[in-house]
């Protein structure tokens, strides 16, 4: 499955899901001009729901590099079975723990439409925050549980501890 990210064509090679929504996605893209010649490069993407709104999907580039055709096998905690899809030709390094391979990517629903392509209706962001008090991800800090003090530090309201 192909997608366009920031004007560059990417091939989606791996998707794992959390509660039926994309969570971790690997793509590969072609680097045409490189010092040692052209090559394929992997990119890793983290997907999250904005403020627990399951129709408002965001994604963040969490890094790139490595062999895009050999990726680490997914590992889920005990008592949980994760779902993942992987394209033909990509090899998983290691053994999958508590995972079930899907034959097709899952379709999910957003305010803009339904798709199996995680990037089609999701919004790219350059940063995200996590609130340990409510368990939500957001593109801004959780104003219900977090405040910024006079020194510019983010702190939890309930115990005034500094956020890592």
C-alpha cells in the first residue's frame, strides 16, 4: 500500500493496532541522492487519538533508519493479544509475542472518512504530550491535570510533581 507523506512516496510495510486503530506503522521510502548511492530507508510512525477522541487520529514520525525489509517482531504484554498486518516480502526478526497476524489492514473510521491507509485521514504532528493522570495523548498538554508554573515547568495539579 502506497501513501504520500510530505511530498514523498512511502510504501506501508507494517501496521500494528490498538483497539482497532493504527498504533505503530513502518513505511519505506527511496532515498535517491545519498553519498554512497541510492537506497530504501525505513520510517517509524506513532499513531494516537487526540484527547481520547477515537475519530481524531494523529501521527508522529518517531525515527527512521535500518533495513525496511527486516523489522523487529512485535511484542505484546502477557494477557493481551495484539493485531498486526505486514506486507509480503518483509521479514520479522525474532518471534512474535502475543500477536495475531491479519491478512488485510483493518479499516477504521475518522471524521473525514473510512480507510485502511493509516495516513489517509490522520493529521501529522511534530510533537505530542501524554498525561499520566487521564492516560490521554494530545498535541498540547492536558489542561485538566497539568499546569505550567512561572519557571515554564509543566507540573501535575494534584501533587505538584514535575512531568518527565
